C-alpha cells in the first residue's frame, strides 16, 4: 500500500474518532465535504469503475475511501 493510501486511512480514522467524540464540528463538516466530493467522483468516473475488473460495490467503497488514488490506476 502506498503512502497516499496510508495517509488517507489515517485521515478517515481521525475523522471517525472526531465524529464519535465530537471534538470539533468543523472537522465533521470537512468529513461530509470529503464524502460529497468522493460521491461526485464516483458519478463522474462511473464508466471507468464499471469497466474495471472490480465489481461496482467494491469500486464504490474504494472511491469513497481513497477517491482519485483508487481511480487513477484504472484503465481508461
């Protein structure tokens, strides 16, 4: 796993802890914004995800978690 994906998993872990303990509402807004951006990425790159060897649900999860880090290496 590359450094970008490790960083992303760490970021999501921090966002999850903040959601559970509510340290800052701004961090929760950032998490919602990040989820919205990744949902838009899924819609924009749907054809590339569909044409990949992965199934759609796996592609959806990976796009929500990693975003462009998952989409970049997929075939065009």
